[in-house]
């Protein structure tokens, strides 16, 4: 994949070289699909949303002002396309009830996570993210996996920056609770096998 910046390909597309858009698609297809999947919770639907996102962004590329990064602009389209898809199909973002009435020792959970193999850790986190609501999973993904700033996430999700901070704090607590519960189940299961 080319190391040239997004702006290079955007200019080429705007000048009529539509095949340059393929590089942008290759660059962001995984994240757009992942973002859609976190919201619509179905691979086929997420593929449809991703295709729709790229089609819309291609058509609207001439209106891209460059006020934010191209990726932020694209993620915003994907986010709203996913929500529109749910609305069109009369579905709600899935939510999971989580009991957070107990205090959990996040530091000890970190110690346990550090002892797990990298692959196992990634699998546990992946499953835990699936237990979060669609918007919470998107927020965690954008912040930790895509390393977007609070401002960029605010632009993508259309939520004020201070609200993002509060929601991110709550998401981390929910994720810690889910991870701890999953680790406890795994620990009990592994002791039972011995």
C-alpha cells in the first residue's frame, strides 16, 4: 500500500482519477467494516453499511474540506450510516445489562491480563467488547484501537467532548467488569480441568 498521505489520493479523485479512491478504500476498509459491525452486529449488514459508506464518501469527496482528518470524516459517515441502517430496519443498538454495583480491583485484573498470552488477551478483549452496547464498543474502538483524539471522536459521533470523557470513563468501567467476570469464569474453568 502506498505511503502517500490521504490528501494526495483525494486530490487525484477530485481531478477525475476515480481509481485512486481504491487506495483509500484499502486503507480504511477494515476499520469501516469493524465500526459498522460493532453497531449492526451482523457481518452481512456490516458489509452493506461499509459499501454504502464508501459509496457515499466517494460521491461527497469533493465536499471534503479537510477541517478534520479524512479518516475522521469517513468514520463519521460510517457511524451515521450504521445508525441509519438500524433505524431503516427498525432495530435498536443492542444493550447489555451490567451490574456494576460491586467494586472491582482493576489493578489486580491488569496483573492477570499481563500473565495471559497476547493472543488469549486479544480474544478475551474481543469477546468483552461484543458485550458492550454498540455505541460503547465504537467509543472504545475509536479511542484505543484507532487512537482518535477526544475531539475527533466528538466529530465522528456528534457528541460533545466532555460527554465523550464521561462515557469513556463509564465504558472502561463496564469493560473492566466484563473482563473480570470473563477472567473469573476462565480461571474457574481452567482449575476444573486440572
